[in-house]
């Protein structure tokens, strides 16, 4: 058995399996867009879930990460008691060229 965590490993969806409307819906939420922006500015696997500056509680944050995983945007893994994250930028950009770049702009109209 891999790891000693009491929780199940997160399920991930590859961006190739994501419909464009799922990707757009995931990125349309302001909290999820902020999570993506913060991940884009961080090294892979350097951010645990509790280190993001978003105005939601733990349960809502878990939901937002689940949506991002289902949209192929985020990959997560457990490191001890922490769940760390990586933005799947290269894979997502290959599937939806330019879409992530629009979200990462600081001034969206």
C-alpha cells in the first residue's frame, strides 16, 4: 500500500479528456481563477492547500480544488499530512492553447 494517509488519493482528469465548457466553467469562478493564478506564480509542488489567499473555508476550498482537478488544471499529491499542488500548465495549454493565458492576466475586463 502506497503512503500512510487515511484519505484517498485525489482523482485527476487529463486535460485531453476535458470538454471546453468544463474548462471554461472551472476558470469562470473567481476563487478558482485566484487559485490558478497563485499556482502559476509558484514552483510545482511547493504550495499546500492551506497556503492560498482565498476567502473560503476548508470545505469550499476542497470543492474548488476538486473542480480544478476535474477540469484537468491541477494535479495534487499527498506529502505527509499536506496535500500539495501543481498547475498542469503545459498539458492544459496543449489542449486549450491561449485559454490559461487569458485567465492569468491580472486585469480581466
